[in-house]
């Protein structure tokens, strides 16, 4: 059964380090997503595993066997491309049976697998249709079917939904996970869409500048990211800079300037440390009166995005804080210029040491 | 408002003037030959089929010569396909040091005047100063040594391969570049070896390119005159026969042969054009290969993919070296060898210096021919450019544009000697009687094939730079149609115009086949090489060939600089 292990995989393009000593183990049957801003090296990573490019350093193991220098066709992988890449001169049937044909499956075997896969994928297209007669979503489903046909149990998905419409994407992503789980295959799914990764993965790997920043279960990355960059990239967060004023058993009290203080249940830190405080805008509670971890401010901007209201508040300390609140029926939403009191639950306040490179640089998506 | 009225009139005048010039200078000469056959059928019948003395001897000769030409051209194209397609693939997909140089080398025969190149190849293989120096024998081959099986003289064959190779390689290369590499990677991830991928994915997708490349190469080989006339020995190809008959004033026979060639070229190119222009899907998938056999093929390909990856890269390279580099090197080294005297007999009369400056005064002839060539190339390219710029705009913007573009293919595939004959019959004494053989008729002939060359180059630049979009942007910013063209479109396609100009200038400098027929008493440099070879003034021919090759290398460098900038 396929377990993929990368040891110190490094790939350079000129002076750019696309993969910088990447170490990663993908367990058998795991659905793993790699996310990161564009240019972070996630595509290079998946291409290294597939053999489309060869790493400059490091080893790649599939199923315990080292696969460096083994040609693409002998690695036993399924690969789905962002630009779909169904062969334009072949119809649906010829496309999905291409793998078995070149691998030398018997025609009966090919037919059996094809029927099974077509049923599982729920393709509605005629098998004699040509790719350019089908919608993008259907094309990509067939591309997935084609990759599954060769019975390989490791699937590499390189931004498979990137070229599709939003609606189609949100349906197809669950399909991908359902199929993977039904067949018990191992999947590495590369995407720049953190929401997509959150909703379907067993585990998420966050990459930045050729390195793995953090990996973990989706909820863990969301609730307790170990890293400032992850906190910013997965979901949204407010960031405030401050100094630890008091360390107690219950947590830390952080001075964020102008006499304002934030309490966090996190326990690591020393008095006087410069820190960054992060909290998610959707965890902020709107309140009537000021008590613990409560702030006071004036609404400077309101944006409606679907079911949410995004409220930007300027606090008395001059910091801008974003609050996300569900839009409720019958309750008039707040207006610009209104004064607002809100509090941040201490267990949701994350504390990070102030980054050496500066906050702005640490959060940057470059 | 006033602008608008003037505007309509202006564009109408420009379009009609361009179209009239196009019809008179390009279309009419390309089609005249065929109509000549119908107009003068009595003469043709009398001369070709029912001559009172020789009977249908001419007709039998035509058949024999055509068959030989076909055999030669088909085998050259077959060779091109076997080695040119892999080379095109390597050039399109791989990155390696020296790639630009290799591309230039492949393109060289397009630029080198063919008679000079033919002479270089001849010297390389048959003379004592060529390759035989390496092997120690006095001469490696005779001019008429034939390749077994196809029974075509070896030298003739390799010259035709070298001259047609670039057409196939460049066309297929462009086609492969337009196919996304993802298809190949997808095929590899599905378990196909690189050779299987090539056969099942890349080849079907690049079939249109391979077809048009082959047709171009075939037409080129069928019509090649300059090099062929030098290396053909006792063999006669169709285009040489036309030159010979025209010089013997057997105009009707020559015209009949010429129009047969034009028709054949058309019959070949039309189905391919239609095939290529339609959005075709694989037509040979119905070609059923039994499972066992296809498994064996796939296994064999898997084996070969491993073993032969380097061979595939190296063999085409060796062919390029043998066919193109060695002749050029040999001809240049021979000039130094023969510089002061014949190296074997030691006679000064056999040296380059004596022939150039001695009593035969070949230097004067060379200088005179250079002047003629430069005048012809400058004037014909200038006129052709003036027609081509507005014509390219018309082709891109009018609905009937694609018809004009297809018509422009005719001068490209017509054998050059047929074209020359057509111009001679149209403008000359037996036709409209407006121009006599000589420099002006050469110019008229060169305009015919210069226009398509320049137009193709401009269109490539036009389509590659998104002119339409920028021009529309300029219009939304308030520019009128004319200032938009002047300030936006022309600067954008400037590179294409320059490249086309240089290409056509070079083409005109090197043209032999048509020039031989229409030149009268004026001589261009490539024709001079032919004359020198016929007069057995070998050292002078060596010098002139080197001169031509150096000239065209300079042109190639200029093209390179222009297309990169």
C-alpha cells in the first residue's frame, strides 16, 4: 500500500529554491492537501513526486522504494491536471481506457474496470463524445476517471478544480473525497484555495517559500495554528502587537498599548516579551457592556458578504479590528459611525513571539 | 463627418489599389501558364503529341522525367520525415546549449543561394579536395553514383534532402510547439513510455503540421532548379527540363510541362489544405490493431525509450552536420586551397587569383552580377513590401481574406522554373509584349514570390502581437482608424515587416530557377555560379559560391537579431 515519504527534497530553479529540504510523510489512505500562496513550491512538490521533474537533492520513497530517476510511467501514480489535459483527439471512452491500453490490460479487464469507474464517477456524458463537447466539470470528472483507470492507489491532484466555476468546484471537491475514500486510495491534493483544503482533507500541509510551514488536521490549523503565517493564510485573523505584562496560571495578560490589555489562556511566555496577538474575526462577541477582554470602538466600514457582515472597528487605541457576524433576519445591522462594544474570548486569543523579520513580512503572501 | 467621408474613400482606394496590384503582379503570373495551355492548345498538341518528325517523343520524355522527379521528391520527403520529425520534436521541446545554433543550421539551406550550396555539395562528395581527402582516395563518388533500390543519384538525393529538410522541420516544430506539453505528461503518468506517448498522442495531434510540412518539402523538391542544375549530371528533373526547353525555344513543351507541375502541386496541396483547415479528429483510430500486436509494439517502444533516447537526439544532428556544415566548410577550405594555383597540377591557371584577375576577368562578371542581384533584390523586395503591408491588413480584416491567403500559397508551391516561364510568356514577346527578358523581367518574377514571403511574416507578427486589441484600445481612447494604424499597428508589426523584407531580399539574391528563364543577357550571382560550373571554371565557381554563402550568413545573422529584438 502506498505510503509516500520525502526526505530533504530540494529543487532549485536558478537562484530560486522552489523546494527547500522538504520532509513529508503521507500515510497510506490519507487525503492530504498542500496549500500555500502561488509560488510557494507546492506545484514543484507534486511534480517531484510524479517524476515530471527530478529533485536536485533528497529522496522520494513510494511504498518504501526509492523512486528518484524512475521514469514517470513506472511510478504507478494517477495524476490530474489543472488544465484537464484530456486528449483532444480521443473520445471519452478512448481517453479513459488509454491507461489500461498502454499498460497492457486485457480488453475484458479494461471493460470491467471502466464500467466500475464510470458508475462511481457518475459521468453523464456519452462515451463517444469528444472532450471539447463537454463542460469543464464533466471534462475534469473524466480526467479523474482516466487517472483512476490504471488502478494506481496513489493520486496526485494538481489544482484539479482550479479551472472550474465556483459552483462546480464546491460540488466536485466532495466527489473527489468520496471517491478517494470509497477506493481507499492515498491522495495528495494541491490547491491554493484554503477553504477547499479545509473541507475535504484529513490533513493539510501549509507551504511557503519552498518550505513546509506547518501541517495538521484542518480544525487544528484553524483553531490553534502554531505559526503566524498559518494563522493568516488559513482563515482570517486580526493581529495586534503587544508586550506580556503578567504571567499567571490562568494565562497571559498582554498590553497592546494605550492602556488596553488582552487576556489569553495561552501559557507560554515571559514578562516583557514582545508578542503578536491573533484572534479570528468570527469569534468576536458583540456586547452591551464592558467586561473582561472587552473593547470599545467606532465602526468605520461595513461590508456584506453573503450571509456575513464584515464590520471594521477602530478601537480607542487606534487599532483596526475586523469582526465577522452572521446576518440575522429581523435584526437591523449596525451602521457606520455607530459605537460598538465587543469582547474576545480569552481561549481564542493566540499569542506568538514577535517575528524577527517583522510582522508585515511574516504575514506577506509573497 | 468630413473625416468620415474622406475615410471611406481613402480606405476604398487603398483596398482597390492593393487588390489590383496583387492581381496583376502576383495572381496573374501564377495562373497564366495554365491558361496559356488552353489558349495555345494547337501549338502544344503539335509540339508535344504530334510532331511530324519526332511524333510524341516529347510527351514520352515528359512522362519519364516526371516519374524520375516524383521518385526523387518522394524519397527526399520520406527521408525528411524519418529524421526531421524527431529533430522537430527535439527543437520544440528540449532546452540545451547550442539550440539556437542548431536551429540556424537547419534554416541555412532556406537562406543559402541554392546554386552555391549545390556546388558546395558537389565539391564535397565528388572532387579530390572534398571528403575524399579524409579517406585518401582521389574521389569518393562519381556524380552519377546511384543509391541502390530507388536508383536516384546520391548527390542529387542529398542536395534535395538538405534543401527540403528545413521546410519540414520548421513546420512540424511550430506545430509541436503549439501543442501543450501537458498531454504528453498526462500520457506518461498513465503509464505510456515516451515513444508510445509520441505515437499515440503527439503524432496524431501534429499530423496537420506534418502534412503541410511534407507538401511544402515535396513542392520545393519538385521545383528545385539552382542546385539541381549543378549536381544533376545525366539525370533530368522536371524543373531542369523546363529550363532546357525554354532555352531551346521549345516554349510549348516547356509550358505544358510547367502547367503539369503546377497542377500536380495543386492536386497535392488542396486536399491537405482542406484537411488542415478543418478541425479534424483522429481519423486512423478506426484502424484496428490486434491486441497482441499492439502489446508487442508498446513493449518494444518501452524498451526503445530506455535505450535509444540519446540516439534519437544525436542522429538528426549528424545528418545536419553531414548535409549542411561539411559542404560549407569544404567549399570555404577549397577556396584557400585553390587560391594561388591548382594544388595538384601546380598550374597558376587553375588558381582562384588567375581566374578572377586573369584574362577571363571573372571578377568583372562577379561585380556586375552583384550589382544586378542587388538591384533586383532591392527593387522587387521594395515593391513587394508596398503591396504586402496593406494586403496583410486586408487578409486579416476582410471576410474574403482567407481566399487571398490561399491564393498566396500558389507562388510558394509552384516550381520556380514554371513561374519564370509563366512570367516570360505573360509579359514577354509572345504574350503582352510589355517587357523584354532582362533585369526588369527578373524583378517582375521576384515580386511574385516575394509577396507571399513578406505577407506570411507580417501576418505572423500581426497575429502574435494582438494588434486588433491594441488598435481597438486606441480607438476607444479617441484615435481615428488611420492614426490608430499609424501609431499602434505599424509599430507593433514592424519586426514582422523587417523580417519579411530580409527574408525576401535573401530569397531574391539566391533565386536561380526562374531567373535562368527570364534573365536574358543580365546575370545574377547564383546564375553566374551555374555558368561558371558549365564553363568548368571551378576555382571561380568556388570563390563565387563562398561569396554567396558568406553573404547569406550575414543575412541570417541579421534575421536572428531582428527576430530576437
